[in-house]
């Protein structure tokens, strides 16, 4: 994943975290949205952006063929339930690990009857 796509995936997550701060400190961010209708419109728009980014990243996770399924499922659940934070961790760290693991060869000699090969 190049730096441009990392930034594009990161922006909606950071904006969503910023809007979560407006819930905690509503008076401080009164200049941003004058009424609740505007606030709800912003929140819905950024939530849709966040869901689309999570969907694209989940699709990317499952495109790796040589990564074990358990790790893929773990990151899928993290992206679904911990969206903002998990997107940032996945984009800036875990995708590189998945790419490296996917490029390593998993072709080991097939052993029959549980016996170890002596190579």
C-alpha cells in the first residue's frame, strides 16, 4: 500500500475521531455545527465514509491467500467493532506484515502418515 492510499484511508478515521470529541465537548465545538440537524448530517456522512473504508480494508485482508484464516478473522472483527482505531493500526502497520507474510512461500513438503521428512 503506497503512502497516498494510506493517507486516504486514514483521513476518514481521523475525522470520525474528531467528531467523537464533539460529543464529549459539545460547547467547545459549537462553531462547527450550529444545530443538531447539521451535526447529525456530518456524523452520518463520516460514519458512511468510515464503513466504506472498513469494507475496503476487510476486502483487502481477505485477498491475502498465504495468511492464516484465524488472523484474517481477528482483523475482520477488529475492523468491524473497533473501526477508527483498528483502521489506523491496520493501515500503518499490519498491512505491511500481511504483505510480507503473503509473499513468503508456504510450500512445505507434504508429509504422509504424520511422519517427518528427513531433508
